[in-house]
């Protein structure tokens, strides 16, 4: 950046650093009622995972109680959580989708 002087004072332009927006993990939680196949369909439909990737995430949810579906900016994460919740309710499944900020 160019420096300018005015009456013996040096002025330097500051570079503004814009902080990137925070990212959020979107996760599915395990329950005892939602069929595994339904979870795979949700992962393929709303998170654009292949059948193999969706199956791996579904098994993680089943075995560990939770699985990460994707990482998104806040507005996208909120939309994904709402879409999955609405879809699960329409199909009468108690599937829970939550989001958590990445620190």
C-alpha cells in the first residue's frame, strides 16, 4: 500500500482482515425407532452423499449415537436441520438432526 505524508506524519493504510463466517457441523442422532434405510435416504437426499457414504454415516450414527452429515455456514446448516426434521415428521419418524458450531 502507498504511504502518504501530511505535515510530517506518515499515514499507512491498514489491511482489513475479514474473519470467515463460522462453520457448523450438522449431525444425526440415533434413536431406537427410525429405520436404517430411512436414514440412508435422508443422507442421500439432503446431504448429497453416495449410497456408500450414506451407509457409512448411518452406521456411525447407529454404533456411536451420532454422525456428522456435513459442515456448512450457519444459514445452510439451519436449513438442513429444518428440512430433515420436517421430512422425518412427514414420514412419522423421530429422527433428530442438530447442528453445532465448530470451534
